C-alpha cells in the first residue's frame, strides 16, 4: 500500500506541475454553436457578425479567423486547445475555439462560436400562465405547467415548431434549451431559465439569452462569397512562439533582413520595435489579439498572449511566402533539489525522499532524465528511482518526485545527489547532453530501540525471586535492566520509568525513575518494601520509555518476584507405614496370633514363600514346613487363650480385694463366679 500511495503522489505532483492551460472564465455561462465547418475562405454569418477562415499556420495548429461586424474587421489567431475572446477577455462578445484538419492539403476548421449569456428578465408565473420574450427577440413562449416547493416544470414553445420542449428545473438551479438555427446547426442553451423560487402553484425564474441573440445563421462558401486562396500580397504565419524582452527575432524576406525586438510586456499589450537591417523603423504597441501591419515592411505582427511575470509574450509574425525566420536559441537553467521527510527516522520506518526540479531559464529543456541516488545500507521500497520527460518548459517546475527508501542499519548517512540530464536549444546543436546535480543530501539519522531484559530478586536473608517474610519486615528488591548490544549513540531509550504494581499487602515506592538506557548498558536499582499483612504477594511491573524520537512505548514485565508473608501451620496426618524386611517375620507372627482364624492367611503366606525357596529333593520338607507353620499357629492360639486366662484371673483377684469383710455374698454372686470359672 505504501508503494501505491507513493506512486499516486508522484502522479498528482507531476500533473500539477506540468499541466498548463489558458485561463477561461468558467463562472460565465455561454450559448454555443458547435463545430461550424469552414474551408479556407468560407465564412459563417450570425446576425450582423461574420467569421471568415482566412489562413492557417504551416503546421496546421493555428487558424486565423477574420471577424467583421459591418464596418470593419479584426483578425484573431486561435491555437488548437485554446480559447480566444473577442473583442477582449474582460468583456467578451464571443469566445472562439477551433479544431483544424488537413484533408488532402486543404485545411478544414471546425469553429465553436460561443456567446455569453445575459439576464434579460425576472418572471413570476402561476401554473398555466405564459411568458413571452420581448418583441425584439424571437417569438418564444414559456408556460409554467406545474410547480412544487422543490422544482418547476415548463413547456417552451419555439416559433418553428408547435411541439413544446419540456424542461424540469430544481429550485436554485438552471437549464438551457437549444434553438434550431437550421437542419445542421443549433444554438445550444440559447434560452436559459434559472428557478430562484418555487411553491406549490407558482415559480419565480430568471430568463437569460446570449449577448448575440440573433438566430439567422448561414454558411457562405468561398466560391459563393469570395476567393479561398490568398492574394499574392497576402502574408503567411512564419513564427508563432515566445519572445522575451530584449530578444531580437531575425526575419529574412528575399534578400532583406528584418528584426523584431520585444521591448516591454503588460497584461493586455506588448511593445515591439522593428528594424530593417540596422535601421529602426518604429516602435509599436499591439493589443492582445490585434494584427498590426508594419509600415514600409512586408511584415504583420500580432500578440497572442502576454506573461508580464516572466517578461515574455507569444508573438505571431506574418511575412510573404518564402520568408525565413532564424529561431532564437535559449539555454535552459535546470535546478534540482533533494530533501527527505523526515531526516530522523526509526530503523523500522521508511525514508521519503523528495526531488524537485525547476527550469529557471528562458529556454525549454528536452529529453529530461532524473536519477535519484540509492545509497548503501538502504533498500528501495518504491517502484521507481528515475523519471523521464519529453519537454520541460521554461519557468516551470516539477514540485515533487517521490521515492521511498528503507534503512537496514542505524547511524548517520549521506543519501547522495540527484542527477538531471537534458538537452536545450543550444546543446541540441552540439548533440551533447547537459548534466547537472543537486546539492548533497546529508545528515539522515536512523535510530533504533535495543531489546531490554528486566530481572528482579528480593532479599530477606537471601536473594531469590521467592522469599518469605513476616508482617513488619522490610524486604529489599533489586532490579537489573540489560540492553542488547548495538550502537549506543543511535540505539537507546530515554525517560525510562519502572512502574510497580504493589498490592495492599506491601508498601513502598511504585515509580522508579531509570533515565536513559543505551545499547550494551546494564543498570541496577534497589528499593525496600514493607510487609503490611499476611499474603502471598506477587510484584508485577511494566517498563515505560521513549524511543530516540520521542515515541512512547510500554513493556509489560509480568510478575517478577513473590513475597510469602503467610506463617507456616503444623498439619498432623496419619500415614500408613510398612514394616522393613527385618521386621516382617515378627510382624507376621503377631498378626497371625491376633486373628480368630489365622489358617487362610498362613496358607496364602506359605504359597507366596514357596515361590522364592529353591526346590529340594527331600519330599518331607514341605510337610515339615507346613508342620512348623501349624505349630506356630497353634502356639499363637495357645498364647491367646493363656493371655485371656491371665486377664480373667486378674479380674477375679481385684473383686476379692474389694470385699475384705462385710456382708456374706449373695447367692447370685457366687453362682456368677462359678459360671465364669466353669467357662474357663
């Protein structure tokens, strides 16, 4: 997208710089007769005016039109693509333009005749009412057929037709209606209606007609009204070009040399001197559009355009056929400038380079080629770094030729010079191109931000990223900031600040000013926090800084250290402990002894033990093992009964000790004791 944007900008600037047009009064509305076809000597007649095609330049780019209005005539010279105003640009009656064709060496001109519109009346009509033009104009009627608050609709009746032309016009706008002059030509926008107000049943509008409102129009061919070939004394256009004040244009007629010298230029006229050889014939003031015959010479002079700001004028010279004009050779003065926007950039940004070229000389430049410099350590981003132009007129400029570079490293760089090669009138004679250079573009600075690693440790007896503390303790925090290696002059951050996110469980400094950190530099800073309450506290942080050009950045660091101020608590939990291998036999014996029926477990243990014993040939050994196990089991049972008997005996003894004397035993008590002994 950047490339596309850069190319669009180049196109716009070039267009703005090189598109030069003649001034036209675009705010004036005109009625127009389009493409009136005239051969050499033909004339178009509109009312009292006639327009005769009398001459054409050798290159068929300029036509001479003779305009007459009864008494006299005036010649105007109309170049293709330009508009000429008659009798003047400030108060025109006509505006004329031409298209010239050369058909079998016979010039044909298509003449546009335009006459400015002029308001003649302001009218209020209700629906169904008519308005008629004044009696000295054609018999045209206008009827309001409908109206609303937004627009009005009219029927326009022309004298040559019973069928009206319907036109709908919005309030505040206007439209024109053409008048049919004949089968071939129409007077476009002849009647122009502008609606100034409109209601539900009425409208107010202004009526415009052309200054020349005549509608009698015809073409007179040269064989009908005059000769189409110039007489022997008639002159031809031999020069149509610029002249600067002080310049002399040599014109040779037969063997006589004449010189035309431009003396001064103002907005509406120019002053010229004419010489025959070295003798001055006279000084002549010629208005724009006027053709002046120079006495005692075969020359006629005309001024087509003046440019006082450049002290120049477009001069037309007419001379007899065969006259020779020696062109004036002028040098172009090309000046090139190169600049960058901006001159300080970050490494990941683009550098926009702008080249402007101006022709300050009086001469045009041709085949202009502009080459932009491409320095080391930069890559070309845009599509072009050179431009060419066929012509570069005097006193014009190309405001901006833009290309884009991307730096590949930091530092200070020289971009270089723009190179312009071209021809001008003088170098065309030698065939050697001229070369000029812009001033050197220097001092382009490219910066970058180093990567910054931030680590932290807390201290409460030892340094670690996890420490324990008690309420009221002071815990020291140490932050280490390391910038990656690079060029410290062009890779750094400034106004760096460490922002600590401190929970309510701790108290301390939350903003830590660091300042500038340059590439390859390590900075360490330390601060103390006070533990306010029991908590598992995570200290989070962010690094805020400015890059070398003042752009703000924020680096989130997350949780850097943890402070645990929750005191330890003793938790008692019963844990099942298995006996060791040495303790296992005794444990098995005690377990079997405590069981009511130890035989199943004993058999299972015997089966397990048998897997780990080596096989023997003595068949009595397994029986012996079983016998031993049974013995152990019976011994355990006997031990259990003995233990129970001892406990009963102790119980009886205690009962006897509680009756040292007193009443004789009851009969039930003796029987109870006898039964317990019987059970034994």
